[in-house]
């Protein structure tokens, strides 16, 4: 019975119990970082109100919440790697080397290119109207919002990629590799499907979310997973995730998973069919966003082939690098 929970040879919990324990660790670490954030906010709130003003202070708090979420994910990964997985942190997609930074740059560029494609197509077909340039919520300086919103998306992309792809997908792919009729690649495909569906479900509580929008986000999850599976690194998905969101909302004024940022370089208004544009949820909920996802998958595969960035044996996500 004990062997169903504990892998004697690897001296660690089996996959389902590792994932559950990682979730518990995330909750506990979140309580810790949340308490720390609350204490810092209470201590310095009065002084920051005086220096920056109430509106800018509240925006700084919004950015800080996102960054503390990323910190929670990083600490969770460290604790999970050491105490639960017996892995090195690089096994979650952070094998920092020259190729990692090159792939990050490609991911950043790809997110910009794909969202620019969506913008140009919608503009050409008259599905959006440009209503202004460099607009911001009343009372806010655009320069402040451009920076703080960038920090928000940095924190969000790091947290989601590390938790969903780095920890969860890695453990699922390893646990399902060779399970029953599944091959190593078959197990990884199932793991990608499961984590992508979860990624979509996690966005069901977003404003203007529907089942269709969550399905679109799930396809986006597959897109983000492809770069990780092929290279063994989170560089490409991290870059794509960050610039896709930032350029989508801040540069071109689209809703980002139902949320409209408080600043837009190009303010736009949707006028096209919701089934194509995604409407109030944003491009992920529309056919044009789906086209961008498939173009992105093709671009990632082509990039990995061109740069010969395929993960070697030790870098494949279903192969644990145990300490």
C-alpha cells in the first residue's frame, strides 16, 4: 500500500501526491507572502500616499500584488523542487544559458508579431475603430500606467508559466510517460491537454468569460506548452505570454481575457462580429485569436528546427533530473 504513495527507488512521492503537495505548498507560501505584503503596505502606506499621491499608490499596489504572486510561485517552485520533487530548479524550465535568452527574445518578438497580425487584420476588415492615442484612466499619468501594467503582466506570466507549465506539466508528463499504453511522447501529449484545459478553466472567472472563451484560452495553453515541451525551457512561453498580453491590451487596446487595461497606446473599439474578434473578452475568444495561436505554434516549431533547440535527453520534460 505504501508503494502506491512513495516511490522507493526515487525516494519521493509519486506523481499525484507530488502535485497535491505542491498545491499545498503554494497555498502555505501564498499565506506567508500575503502576510508580508500586507505588513509592508500597512507600514509604508502613509508615506507613499504623500510622495506619490493616492491614485499612483493604488496602481503601485496593483503591480506589487502581481509581483508578489510571482514571488509566491518562485518560492513554491524552490520548496517543491527541494522537498517534494527532489529536482533542481532548472528542471522546471530555467536552464539559464545563451540559448535560453535567445529563445526568450524570440518569444517576446513572437507575442508582438501575433498580436500585431490580429490588429492589422481587424483594422483592414473594419472590425475595430481607433478612438484615440495614448489614453489613460482619469487621474492617472499614462507613463505610470504603462510601467505598472508591464509589471502586472510580468508577474502574471511568470506565475502562470511556472505553476501550470513548469511544475504541473512537468510532473504530469513524467508521471504519464509509459503509463499503460502511453509512450513517453503520448504521456506528454495527454499532460499538455490536461494542463491546457485547466488553464482555460482558471480563466472562467474572468470578466465576460464564457465556455467559448475558456476553450480559446485552452488552445492558447497548448500554444504556450509547445515551446516548453520542444526545448525543455520556459523561455519561449514566458516571452510570448508577456508580450501577447501587454501588446494586446496596452498597445492595441484589446481586452485581455476580459480585462481592459487602464492605458492604451492605440485606443480601439470593437465593431466586428464577436465570433471573429472575441468581443468583450478579447481575441482569445474569437476565431482570429485562434488563427494567431495556430500561426504561433507553427512559428515555434519552425524556430526550434531552425535553431536546433530541441531538448536533449536530459532536457526533456518527462525525464527528471533528480538530485
